């Protein structure tokens, strides 16, 4: 399965208030019907607070 693009990740996280924990990111994406590749990427992020969409994308592409 290909890694999701930063755009796909941000579509799944649209409307989320930051800062947000990894669990918040995953729950929000699940609620918005994100596909499996986006959810897998979010679930594999470090367990910490993310301050912005850019912060999430930076960590997801690391």
C-alpha cells in the first residue's frame, strides 16, 4: 500500500483543533472516513501532541 500524500492526510484531518494527540488525529480521521493508508500512517506517529497540520505532515514523512 502506498503512503498517503500530505494532501490526503490533511483532508482526513480537516476541521481538527490543534494541539491534538495522536489518538485525537486517528479518531478524527476515522470519523471522517479516511482510508486505511491514512489511518495506518496516523497510528504509527509518535504518541505526542501535534501543534499544527504542518507538524503532522513533517512527522508522517519522516
